[in-house]
């Protein structure tokens, strides 16, 4: 019978290992997917001057110093310095901002950007991995190391494995020393190891996470890395991209419309702006789209555009010549305020308009100036159209809700500093917004500088957001916060966000994200905005609680089983309790020298209870109001208390059963005297199986077990597992597996043993639960194992408030003069 157990045992172990291998396969390939998607987004052709003439070559052949032609529609093949002239560049792949930026002589055009207007010659400065885009790719390949959940499970496994091998090794040596056959002793100890070491711990945890991922998918969040759910439960800071995540990523005309001519209004101003565009054709750029989508173009059906001057980088405005039905001819123009001001000669209007632009600029509101000519052909200012990428309707509420759950939201954007400040002010995020000048940079080798938390910790931690940042800045912000001990979430949608998404504990690709961002992210949203993330917070904390409950139970179950058999082997010797004379009708052989259980019974306990535990993924739990964090000493201590009570009850029952032939013993007092050894073996099997599962109910909460109602599925699993164990214990035929007598509890008098065992288990379950409640209360009262420490609490140095001067001189003027749209409007 000993030999017959090797085949099934080996099959079970191999099956578990194959499951664990297949679970990890998806994780291994994710980094490669992210890099592949990033490389696929590059356009590798360049127009470069070689041998005295321009020719088209693969961008990989470029070297620093090459002269390249950057023309409208061309992808910038490397980091290049512009030699002469100016171009408008779409940097959305780098900064995430949809409006083009104007670059002048000496400015650096970054690889990964696209020229939208103009044509210049430029000199290649950096190529390949040394470009901003190349650094993004290298950052994606940074090794993040072992995940937090893997470390936790590995630590628990190592503690239990070392303990199991130690105790089993001592017991094995003792059995051999006492003359037990080596093969029998080894067989029992190997199976005890299998039963005590929670080999299936990762399967149950993964199943719980997978169940949670299905809940999240119903809320619009697709999980691509299961362990990210556990990370999200402990997330303390969420770094959010602005454009498209906090805002609509859609410029919207604002109601505020400064006017400089009496009798005009926004309705007419929009018509004048439309006249300065090709209003009969599809919009040519973002600002034309903005104007033409808002203006009532039906009002222009009777007028005629007899001439049109398109946008030119040297002029920075568009102009239309209009003829009315009565023959009147005039011109309208739209463009950047500082450009249109040059056409105006009324000093009073110029001063008023400059004041309005500055006032709007402080709030981050962009302006588009509209002017027209009078009868004598002189230009006069009509008014300013104001526009803004407004916050999503639910963003402010979502941020407030995240704050109530202990998660701080920081804004990280490539947009201008003042625009970022206005967005943060409207959303109630604070106004401590820094630009990239205060942020660290990668070293020459492309790696993060050492000790980021020392050099930039205070700056990053105390800021409400960052503006005008590039991909490496986002990556380093996340890295700094992680070095400070925070669990960091990062949202993004573009290639520029991919390194930070991968480095963050929880990378979230928002709706409409690029393939590179999705491949680097842990969670992909299918609905716009941040509201799905808050739903995810709640669900992830429920899942965390389920995992914590399971691990508490699993540690307790391992300890009680392992230590019970260790003490039973060493201290309780059945042959010493065997009655001197058995009834003549009994065929009970000699009782063994040491107590141990048949291999089959141990495997049944493990398979039935661990199999039923898969239902814990659907259990009812109370999510934490603050970010969750693992506290292994506290976890082991509570598990130890649960295991201790169960252990004492098992040892007490075994001793009383062995002593049942003593007329003055405990069993004799209840009329249960004279048990056969087979009954004792089966009774202990039933007791361990039932109390093992009851321990789970005590593990589900720090309070009394009845305060959290179990899910129907868990109850069904409990009923199936314990009923199966009870039926087996009652009907087990008289047999001698592993030379140990076993017999069903209903096959011999007294036939009420199963009822007594159940009553005994339930009684000690209440004792066990009371001990747990007392232990948890004492831990919180005396702050044992630092259980009262707030998860988000930082060290004293990190909590220091730094006075940050955020109204730097010149910001307002910078907003007016630096490029931000194709017109330079702000």
C-alpha cells in the first residue's frame, strides 16, 4: 500500500507545478510585447544629404552631424538641431499634447515627432538609443525585479518550508532511532511535507486574482498582469496624465469672449474667424476644426470668399477676403494675439487686449485673436476667442473620491506650466506645480541617478503635479516616489507614457491608448476618464482582503497540521494506552508505537480543503478605507494564535481518545470508552478536516466570525468538503492502509462519535475565534508589529512641509511668447 501512493502523489505534485509554470508564462512575454509595439511605432526613413545630394535612407544609417531635410508630413528620424527657419512639430508621441509646437533655429526636434508645417534643414544631434525616443525604449527594458506579491508568497513559502523540513527531519530521525522501518517513516514524512507545505498557494491566490480581474473587466478595466490588482490595493499615489485623462483632449470654445467693438458678440466673432478659414472645405488643422465646428456656417452660404491666404510659418496667421451679397469687400484674419496686434494701430485697444491675454494666460486659457478691415482697408480688432481643454465632468469627483480612499492624485503633463496650474486649480488638486527644470534626468548611460529619494524626494512628494515634462521625467518621478516607499499608479495613453507605465507599480493605459502604452500597462481602461480607477480601487481592496484571509488560514492550517503530528509522534505513543486485554470478539492488532495517519487520509484533507478554497475568490469581504499593506509579522502572529487553539484541541482529543480505556478518563465520563485504534485514527482524521475548514471562517475577519457573512459559494464549498469528509469518516471500511488500522465511525460502537467530533470542533471554534478577536484587539491597543501605522504615513523627513514658490516671475510672459499651438496662441 505504501508503493501505491507514490504514483498519485507524484501526479498531483507534477500537475501543480505545470499549473504554476503556465500561470507565469504570460508575465514573461509582456516586456517583449511592449518593446515590440514601441519599435513598430517608429517610421524609419530619412531624407539625408550624402555625396552632395539629398537621398532617402533608412534612419538607422544616420550618424551625428548628418544634414537632414525636415519637411511637412515627415517623421523626424533622430534628435536634430534646426539650422535656419522654423517648423511646426507634432510632439504628441513624446508629450501627449495634441496641438503642434513651433520650433525655431537652435531648437531640438525630437525623434518620434512629426513635422506638420514648414520645411527646414537640420543637423543630426543624437541617434538610436541616445535620442529621447531611444531612451524611452531602453527604459521599457529596465528589469523591474520580482513583483511584490511574488516576494510575499516566496517569503511565506520559505518560512513554512524551513519549518516543515526542520520538524519533519527531527521526527524522521526520531522514528528511525526508535526502530521504525525507514521506508514507512519516510513515506509518512514525505506526505506530511506535501500536506503541510502549501504548494497550491499560488494557484489559489492566482484564482482569486483572476476572479477579481473578471469583476474589474465588467467595470471597464482589463487586467493584463494579475499581480497588479494586489499592487492597486496598496496604491498610495496616482500619477495621472492630464490631456485625455483628466481632461477631454478636445479644445472647447469658452463662454468668456473679450470684445473690442460695440455691438459684436461671440456668434459674429465665430463667423469672422470662419471667414478667415476655408469654411467650404474640411478643416485643415486643430484650430480650424475648433472654429468651424462652433460657427453657424449656414450664415455664410450667401457670401463669397474671393481670396484666401493660408497659414505660413513666417506670417503665423490666416486671412480671408470676403465679398458680401451687396458687393462690399473686406478682409478677416485670425491668429496668435501677439501677431494680430502688429496689424492694429489703436494703442488703447492694444493695451486692453494685452491685459486680457495676460489675465487669461494666468489661468491657462488660450486665446485666438480675430480682426477685420473697415471701409478704408485698415485693420481693427474685433475680439478674442478663448478656448481650453476642459476637465472631464466626473474628474473632480473622482479625485475627491480617490483622496477619501487614501490615494493622492498628482498631475503629470507635457503641457505648459500655467495651463497645468489652471487645470489643477479647477480640479481642486492644489497649485504646487513644477516644470521639468526641478526634475532629475537620466545619466549618460541612460540609467536613473542614484539616491533619487534623497536629492529630489521632497520636491516630488510635496508637488501636486508637473508640467512640460518628457518621457524620462515621468519615469523618474515614478521611480522617486517608489524609492520613498509609495505604491505608485501611473496613467497614460501615448508612447511617451510607456516607460513610466511599466515602472509604476500599477500602470494604467487609458481609453484609446497606443499599442505601446497598452503593452507596457498592467491595466487597460475601456471607458474614458479616471472613474473606472476608483471602482478598481474598491474591487482590488476586496481582492486583497480575500488573499489576506486565505494566507492567514493557510499559514494557520499548515502550522496546526505540522506541529500536531510532530508532537503526536514524539509525545503520544499509542502502545502505552493499549488495554491489557481486548474483548474476545475483537481482532484489533497491537497498537503502533507512534501515532501517524495513513497517507491517503492526509491527501484527502489537503485535496478536499484546498480544492474548496478556490471559492474564496467569490467571498464577501469588507474593503479597507485606506491603502492596504502586507504586515507579515502580524499575519504570522494571528495565524499562530489560530493554529495554537486548533493544535491544542487536536492534541487533547487524541490524548482523550487514546485514554478511552481508562474508566476515569474524559471519554469514559461521556460514555465513549473503549475505542478501537481504527476509530481513533478515523476520528482524528475527521477532527482535523473539520477544524481545518472552520479555521477559515475565523480567518475571514479580525472581528467575530459572524460579523461578515460568507458568500453562498463559500458556504456550498464548506458543506461539500465537510460533508464528504464526514461521510468518508463514517463509512470507511475496516482496512490497514500503510499498516494503520482505520474503520468508519458508524461501523463500530459507539456510533455517535461523528456527532461528538462535530460538537467538539464547533466548541473549540468559538474558543479559537475568541482568541483571535482578543489577539487582534491587543495588537491594535499596544500597536504590536506596528499594526496601527497608517499605510500612507511617511517618515518625518518626507512629511516635512516645504515652502514652494510657484508664482515665478516671467511665467505669464512665457505663456504669451513660447510656442504652444501652430499659431503660437495661448
